[in-house]
């Protein structure tokens, strides 16, 4: 919803982030936040799978479930400032 109707980058913020990250080469801070977000998703999915053991009709646990950050591919990113 933050991006609805926005069709181009906000250049002054892009310039600020470019400066902060050495032209997007030092993205460790943002990478850490991304990794934490994925970890949170995986934790919630694990909790749902565990709870499904106690539901009638079987489990939702999948043998090919997402195991970690390596199962994701970053195609775009949005930095909210």
C-alpha cells in the first residue's frame, strides 16, 4: 500500500541511501533486516505446521517446505524510511 500509485523512484531518497551505502555496495544493515524478516516468516510457518499436528485430518507439514534464506530469491527491494 505504501507504493500504490508511485511509478518511479523518489530520487532524493535514493541519493541519500546511495550515499549511506557506498553506492549500494554496503547493504549489510538492510541484508540483516531482510534475514530477520525471513526468519520471522519461517518461525510463523513452523508454528503453524506444529499446531497442525493437533488438528483432525492430519498435518500440514510438507517435505519440501522452506528451510531457510537460501530458498528465497531477491528480485526487488523496498526500503521504507
